[in-house]
C-alpha cells in the first residue's frame, strides 16, 4: 500500500514538472521572445497574464524582437523587471 502511494506521488510530481516546462525553449532553458506564447511567457517569474499578453501584442504590432532590451518598450516592463527575467529569455532573429 505504501509502495503504491509513493509511486502514485512520484508519477504525479513528474506530471506537474512536465506542465511547468515551457515548450519554446532555447539554449539553457531560455524562452524565445519571438515565438513564445502567452502561456509560456506567464511561466517566467515576474510575468503575469497581462504582461505576457502585452509582450505578444507588442511583437505582433512591431514585429520580431531584435534584442531582449526591447522589452522595456512593453508597458509594465521596466529596468527592474527586465533584469529579473533577462537570463530566462532570448531572441532568435531567424524566426
């Protein structure tokens, strides 16, 4: 009984870990700003649903990001937030 409970717990934890992993990943776990979905962007710390939507809207309106630094042009992202998420995002201009 205990063995079955432990196995069920481990399977459940593995499932949760899979859900938490973004699909559009580049390099060392970075999310590409030019292909990321709202859901994937929400997986970043400090990025909520509204900010994630604004990032995608900015990309649709202005075209592909050329630099991670362009995020400061998105409403709701200042230098502090940019520095918190900089290591988690990348820009692949080939997309």
